[in-house]
């Protein structure tokens, strides 16, 4: 039997962000199976005065004793920027402990696999990579199961990259409740995968059997929430899932009310037509404080014909009004830089935020990245894509239509959205020249609206920030 050390490096570069949940889930899963497992947040070993120049060597010295005690070292890579740091750290580990087995996993490794970007040289100082669900993969490695029989595992075999059978079928009822007593909130997984999985920009459409959709049984959710109420009565619960279904929202809300559980919670949902006022009222009564939605685009044509989002903008507007009435805060996320998106398509997304500003607590625009297992990659001509160029673990592309300087304008819109929800009140003077420049190209009367919005933002934001 092997003991396992799990290392999370995410906060080394992103210290203000919460550490990803994955490795703590795997640690507690292994412990529930009577295996020895330890978790390290790598950032906790860094002193503030440590220079970046010698960071990896310094980190290795800090974890050397921990590495020495364990047989299998698992490291998660959530962000691409961490990849070179982790590879260098693995080199230090292998030089000092050549017999230790090293496994890399996390979102970036899955991205490399899905975009056909894995290279043999990556395995110079590591033994395995894990894609998608990691609980059973690491469990079988700890059991010393024959390598070829371990799901979701990637390794070198006769100098060729070998990918084992992919399985994502772990029952979520087997995931133990995490010990999160040191956190200000509780991250609690209620599902994996997406029940819709038809968006053209998303990799969930790649293979529905691989990604699937799993919900944690409502009986298990209620049981765990009772524990939270008993042990962490004042902590907010973040329900972790790609999107809570209407069915799950009804079931969980009814059971929370029935069992008189006092809990405040947040979750991601879709702008579904079935998400009506009565359900939102039920969710509010059950303790829902905030909902997160993916809008993608404020242009109907882009959402229907390019993204295939499966939502109606009229439904989105109605849901925003209803959430405001029942006093549930809303965060809305969108994408710009999509294939075939024009400057005026993007303007409509920003206009959506502006017109519904009263009902939106927080908003964010993200820059589109094209991955290999999206419909955009599989059918580029259908979406006006004339050329795909591989760059790192994503693809950049050229289109037959859409604005010429896609990245430039997309970044400008992202910048405006960030300013809109974060920095308005003190920098109107800085934005005025940009808006005046825009006015030369835009023939719609929005510039004055933008300026008025900036000038009155402080009072509006103060009102929105008041707790319901």
C-alpha cells in the first residue's frame, strides 16, 4: 500500500484566489478508503520576502521532508502559468528521490490532452498524468494496481504516449464531506458535468458519455447540510456544480425547508424558461443568497446560431427581474471574441449589462479561447472560421466575417465590463478619452449613456452592495 502526498500550487501565483477543491476531495476520499493521504497548499510554505528567482528551489526545500515520507506525489495544475514551475519542481524531486512516483493532474493537464498538446519530454521527470475524475485513478495507483488497468491514466509505454480507458462514473454519494473548518465558506459538490452540454464553444459537447452528468442524491445533500448546520452554523455554502438543474433546485430547496435546515447558499444555474418566480421564491426561502449565470452573449443571433446556448434573452431579463424581487443577488458572465462576432454584436452584450444594471450584482466578460473538442474546431467552416493556428494549449483563428482586430476589441470590452462593476467611481476622467474615440466609430447613441452611467455609478453600486 502506498501513501500519497497531494500538492496544490495554484495560490503560489494566484494568492488572492481560493485554492481549487479537487485535491482536498481526493485526500478525504483516500482517507475514507483507509489510505494515508496528506494535502499541502504550496503557497503556505512561502515567506513574503522570498525572491521569485529561487522560488522552485526554495519550495522544494520546504516540502522535502513531506515528499520523503510518501510514495506517490500528486500535483494539480489548474493554470497554464504554473506548468513550467511544476515541471521544474518535479525535476528537483526526482533528482533527490528517483524512486518516488509523480502524477500530474488538474484542469491544465486535461486541456493539454484535449488539445493534443501532450509531449514525450513532459514525462522526463514525471511518471503519470491523470485526466478528468482523479479519485479512482489515485486510489488504484495507491493500491498498486497494474498500470494498464487504471482508468484516466496517461504514461509513456515503449517511448509512446499511452492513454488508458476514460471513466467518469464515480458515484458522488461516495465523496466524503470535506473538513473545511479553516475556511470562511464551505465548498460542497452536488454534481459533475453539465445537463445541457450542447454549447458549441464548450468541450462538454465532445463526448457526452465521457463527461456525462451526475447529481449527488438529495438524501446525501440533506444529511451533509445538517452536519454543516451543526458544525459550521454561520458559514455560507457554495454548491459546486457546472450548472444546477431545475429538478435538483426544486428537490434540494424543498428538502431544506422540510428539514428546517438553516443554511445560506450560492450556485451556478442556466437562464432556463422553467426557472420561474415560484421556484426562485422557493429557493430564497430555502436559503439561496446568490445565483451565477452564463449569458455568453447579449445578441440573440450569436447565442442561437453561433453558441447554441439554448436560452432566450427575454427569459434572462425576466429571471433577472424575478431574482431582484425575491432578493437573490445575481452574477452574470459573458464571452467576447467569438467566431463571427462583430463589434456591434459585442456592443449588445455590454448593452445588456447596462439595461439590466439594476438587477445585476456582479458581471464579467471573458475572452473566448477555442479548444480542440468544441464544435467550432470540428466544423470550422460552419462558423466562418477560415484558419486555425495552434498556440500553446489553445487555438487562435481567423474568420471570414467578424471584426478585424478581434482580440483588441474583445480586450476593450472586457476592460469596460471590469471597470463597470469594479472601478467606476474614481476614474471617469480616464475613460472619457476612450469613449470619445469610440464615438467616432459608433453611430448609435450610447456614449452619453456610458458617461451618465459612470457619473451615477457610486450611488447605484452602494445600493446594490447592501445585503438583502
